């Protein structure tokens, strides 16, 4: 499967949406997805080592954000300043996913920004609804699980380049039909009738 055949709308919606709730979670998810890609040719695989370091740093920042989110004096994510940062992070996530999947980065960045904006508002109201019936800390933990699950699910679309698509090639129904037709043609062309096998 070529890069441009790889899905990118779903991972952008999911990972950038998670970014709207926890800005560093989406960035860390994409950083880990980059680590799973084949190393680019280069001296001493510097790029690959850098990807590993970025994944470690963003993971640490994401964990710190999860802890900081539980503090009582943390600001609302839909406040203008905080929302702008999340939208920018969503744009970065979208562009990075486009880079991984071989799609247009500008449109992907716009899509990531929109997904982060929506994710921020939806998660804010989801958390607020949970807090009405649950202790605030428990509501926050439930939201964390949902956000982490969403980001993790999005990264499943970002497997290494060259991974065959599900349903393509010989694994698909069309491929199976082609194999059956080919086998039938070969059988019919090599098998002769009793009359043809009899000596003249």
C-alpha cells in the first residue's frame, strides 16, 4: 500500500480530538507512531534516535499534564488562551499525521485544528457532566481513560509504511475470485478430454 492510500482522516479526528482534551497526549501519540516507522536512510540513524528522544520527552510532558489537570486551580480548556494552544497543537498533530501518511499537510493541519477545537469543547462538557454525579477526581480519571483510549485507537491507523491494507491483494474477496479464475483457466488449458488423449 502506498503512503497516499493510508487512512488519515480517522487518525486526525481521533488523535487531534484527544489533543483538544489533553494537548500533550495527542502529540505524544504521534511521536510514538513516528518511532514505529522504518528509519530514514542517514548517517548513524540520527533521525531515528531523535524520534525516540522526542517520544520520551512528549510522554513525560503528557504524564505531567495528566497530573496537573487534577489541580483545583487549573484553568478551563475552553478559555481563549488555553483553547488557542490546543488548536495549535491539533494543527501540529494533523500536519505530522499527513507527513506519516503522505497527504497534504496544510489541509491536514486545518483538520487537526478543527478536531482539537471540537475535542476541547466536547471533553469539557463531558467532564462537567461527569462531575455532577461523581467526585471531581474520579470524573477526571474517567476522562483520562477515554482520551488515552481515543489517542491509542488513532495510532492503530499509523502502522509502518508498506503494511498491506486489510482487504487488499490476495486477502480480499476480489483477490480470491481472481485466484479461482486463474486456477480454472490453468486447469482447463492443461487438462485434455479422453478423445484428445487417445492415439489417432
